């Protein structure tokens, strides 16, 4: 069995709120971690947040995985740097959208929301899934949210549409590829995720989420199962047990 330093985990959306917690926890466990962002300054901010010891095990590059060409280009750049990707965590999207009820919105805005939450999940998956698909020690983990199952509050309708698309995408992939050797996981987070200094009721720290997800990747213990985290206690349980 390979040690974690031999595994290269690509965290899509790794410069984001959820993704940065996952990146930190994976680095803490000794993995090599790769992050692609459209924005160099977000990568710099991520580096400031991480301990200097992450150093050579962190691979950052600027790229846009939201189109097929962009994702392929980012894949080429990444493979030149790392030579391989063994695991992928897909945490693309945005934290929140509350633009108002649907009749006040434009088609262009709906396109933007779907591009960010659903279509980038597809274009990135199309490029990176082939790298891990046939690896029995590999994994592809989708981060999804409860926003896809219900309207969280008035005015968040487009968020529901985008998040529902991402949820369905993760479900669809598991059903379309039931026998694929790599582990196909979904971690559905049914609460808000934020940084420790902004924690409040209904929120969990991105560090706790990161620990739970990194633990699952490390243990390669989940296969074709949905993990639904409802509370910080649930997340801790997932992290400790690495189930299922
Ligand atoms: N935050 C929460 O409360 C919460 C709760 C439950 C579930 N979730 C789910 O977690 C996921 C991530 O949310 P978040 O809060 O971490 O959002 P976030 O802070 O906005 O981060 C999202 C990341 O996605 C990346 N991204 C989007 N489109 C991209 C593209 N075309 N190419 C490259 N990167 C792209 C962004 O990268 P750039 O650096 O390029 O901007 C950004 O770093 C979402 O699916 C969300 O539904 C979040």
C-alpha cells in the first residue's frame, strides 16, 4: 500500500472556503496536494493560510476548469508538475447565492449559477476522472450541499437549482459507473461552512470539514456511498471512523 506522500490529491476549488480546509487537512496527513484557481491572488491567500511546512508538497497553478478546453489545459500543466493524480476532491461552486425570487432573475444569471455549480463540476470531472478511474487505490470525491434538496430561505432559488444539479451529478456518476475500480464518494454537507473566527449557529468550521474529508481520502474506505453530515458531531464521527 502506498504512503500518503506518494498520493497526489487534486482539490478542485481548493482555494475556496470548503476547499482550503480540505487542502490543509490533506497536507497535515502528508499527501501531495494540487490546487487550480482562476485567480493567482486566491492561491497566494491559500499559501498564507497554510503552514510553511506544506512547502514542496503543495502544487498550485492558475487555470479555469469551467470549460472542456480550460480543464484539459489545466490537466496538462498539472501533469507536467506532478506526473500523476491519484485522488480528486471536487469542491467547485460558491458559498452562497441569494439574488432574489426567480421571476426577478435573468437567464444570464441562471447560466452563471449553473456554470459555477454544475457545469464546472462536469468539465473538471471529464478531464480528471480518466486519471483516477482505473486505480483501485484512487478516489473521486464530490462535495455537495443540502441547498440542492430544498430552498434554504427566500430568494435562494437559483442556488437550489445549481446545487441540485451538482447533487444529481454525483449520484449520476455513481450509478453510471458502478463497477469502476476507484472509490466514488460524495460528502453532502447539510449546514453552513465557514472559517473558525466566523463560526455561529448552523455553521461548522472548514477545518472540521477538511479533517473529515481528508480522513476519508486517506482511508480509501468509502465506496459508492453518500455520506451525509448533519452536524459537527457527524463530521467528527466521519473523520474518526473513515466509514463506510
Ligand atoms: N460554504 C458553505 O456553507 C457550504 C455548505 C455546504 C456545501 N457547500 C458546497 O461546497 C462547495 C464549495 O463551496 P465554498 O463555500 O468553498 O465556495 P467558494 O469559497 O466560493 O469556493 C469555490 C471554489 O470553486 C472554484 N471554482 C469555481 N469555478 C471554477 C472554475 N471554473 N475553475 C476553477 N475553479 C473554480 C473557485 O475557484 P477560484 O479560486 O478560481 O475562484 C473557488 O475557489 C460548493 O459546491 C458548495 O455548494 C458549501
